[in-house]
C-alpha cells in the first residue's frame, strides 16, 4: 500500500487522505518506519473502505449528483487519539 509519510513532533500516528485521494500517514519522529507500516496494515480495512467511499463521492460530485447530506460529518482520517477516545466511552 502506497502512502506519503510525514514525520514531525507529533505524539500519535494519524492516517488521512489528501484532496487528491492520496493516503497520508503522519507519525512522530521516534516511531520507526517498521512500526508505521504495521500501524497502516492494522488499519487496512478502514483505509480501503474510506478510499472506496471517497472515490464514490468524487464520481457523484463530478456527475453533479452529490447532495450536502452525503458528506456532512464523515471522517476521512484516523488518529490514534480518536481510537483512545472511542475506547474510553
């Protein structure tokens, strides 16, 4: 699976899609590339489902069929902090 890796001073790993539909992974400097790869593989189901949903939305938009309700409130990113929040509730 191809993705753009951006390392910075952040504390968690996050996965998102840019406007072009490309997968972007952001990770802290101290996380190894191997650990990033394992994280990406563990989220493969979410990545594939989200990529498919975004592609369908793009097709609808190009065809002029998209309504605002179809995209409101939908996440196109995954952050470890989000998962922690969900587990705590």
